[in-house]
C-alpha cells in the first residue's frame, strides 16, 4: 500500500480536543493530574494536550517527558536508541498520570513506561492516551483515550505528528546479497566496501 494520509492536522487537533474533554470528564476536572509524554512522539502531543486542558478548564497541569530506553524488555534483542531527556516536574505520589504516546502497537513501550514512572513516585492511577491504536498487542495493555483506531498490518509504518497521521509500506529489508561486502585492506588500515 502506498503512503496515505489518514488524519490531517485538523483531524489530529479535533482528536486532541476530544481527548482533553474525556480526560476532564473522567477525572472530574484537572486537579491532581500530571501529563507525561513518551519520548519522542508522545511529547508534542502531550504539550498540545496540556495547552488544551488549560484552555478548557483553566488548569495549570504539570507536563513531563519520559524516556524508556533502559526500561525496555528487549534490550539485547534490538539496539538501544540514544537516550532522550526524562523530565518529571513533580512527585507522582497520589497523582493521576496521563501517559501520552503517538502510537500504541505491541504495548511493550507502555510496559516500560509504567516501570519508569514508578521511579518517580507511586501514582494513584495511570491512564493512557494515544493518537493511534494500531492493534497487534503482545501485552494486555489498553488505552483509556484514543484519537483513532487504525487497523494495520504488522509490517506497515505509521507516522504520527501534529500535522497528521500517515500510513504506508514498511521499509523492506534488503536481502543479504544486496549488502556490499567489506574487503580487507591487506595491511593499510582502511577497509573498502564494494559490491561484487
């Protein structure tokens, strides 16, 4: 399937407004809330969500950012990406944390986030807001707030941003024969890459 825009900027904004209203309704206002965006895709969504909560409710909701790279259960199976900033502005003890991410897929990132949040206090509750729920869960994790349920193939790419949501084909892994071979330099200290 070629790349396709499934949500434009207006759709994303409307979804964020709806999610903000749902958060306020479920929690009877913004008192005691903390919004935490998952690095990297959840942070801009969390920033917009906090601004909307202030606009709707007049509340100054603390905003945090969380990197879960070293809490993942697949370290050693896949490469650890460069660490991003974790910034939790308040103790989470007895607070309701709204964890925000761009895409919910297998659930493993959210599981890692729950472990990481525990280092910052014992939250009264953790709620999950995602712009896209694409299915294919490997863990029993379900979002509380969803911008769009978007059934996908497991190999499709889903890109989410404030400007919209794009779905498209995955990047195919080239066969081993397509990789250039590295040939020894025969003592010069430089390797050359070339296809045979």
